[in-house]
C-alpha cells in the first residue's frame, strides 16, 4: 500500500497564540501596573495612584481636581488599571481574543488610537450616569467592548493565513451587519448580559461594581466608528 510522501525538511507551524506586539505591550503594561499597586505601593501611595490615574467623575464635577494636568489623561489611563486578579485576567483574555485580530488588521498606531477613543467614550458614558461619583473607574472593559463592537462589523470573519490572524474583508455596512444571524445573536447576548449585570450585581452607589454603562459606551464607538480606524486597502 502506497503512502503519501512526506517532506524531509522542517515543517512550518503556526504559533498557538497569534497576539500582535501592540497587544502584548498593552497586556504587559496592565500587568506591571497591577503588580505595582498590589505588591509595591503602600496604602497612601495607592490612594495617590488612583487619584492621578483612575477616572473619578466627582473630580470633574465637584472637586478642584482639574488644576492638575494629569486629570485630563485619566479618561485614558484608567483603562490600564484593574481592581482584582479576576478583573485583569478576564479583561486580558478578552483583549487577546478580540484585540489581536483587530490590531493585526489596523496596525499598531491605529490600535492605540482606537484604544484612546473607546476608553474616552466609555469614561464619558460612565460620567453621564454618575457625574458625582467618587468611586474610581478602572479597567479595560470599555475598550474591550469597543473591540467586540468592531468585530461585529467584520461579521467575525478572520483569516489564518498569517502569524497574526486578522479580521478580513470589507467592513460590513451597519444594515448588513444587523441582518446577520451571528451578529444579532452576539449583540443580543452581549447587551442582555450587561443589563443583567447592571440590575443584579451593582450596588446603589456604583461603588465596587461593574461599570456596565461604560461597556456600552465603548461598544457603540467600536461598532459605529471602526471604519475610521481601518487602514486603506485592507479589504480583501
């Protein structure tokens, strides 16, 4: 019985994890900040750490915190901080799942711009609901939600032809995306999950709770605005 010939040369194997360097760098920064706040900073240092890097709505409404130039970057820096091991682990898993194909598609610079835009959108949505809250908002969930929204506009189509599997094809028109069963199912599950989380998990003062409103703000910008970040000619 004959057998197919096998090449004697080395075989190319795709890596188990296709994570672009930009996403790896963001993950490393998030992990370093979490380790610092958990194992290095004292209680007083941690309080200052949150004041200067977390997004605190009340400082924009009631306190004279705007005199510090750092206040204006907190709608971005908060997205790199996390409140617990479970919080950072879950966000980074979803970041690898949705951020990797998006970053492979749009490139490093546009990935950073996308991160900034969705981070600010999530923070502003949270601020609109809790303008006087003193609870620090932290976490990349709003940005990750934006990446999920962007994924829906690609119909979750990916190519495995390169080491960094990227979203492929043209960005779907909104009407077309909203008629796809896969996209509709994903959107339905995502919104219902966030609404249930808001109704049954959060406390009345939004302290130590899941900022589901911020998730929606990031998602909306990612879903409707992803075309602004796509690279010309990247539609196959």
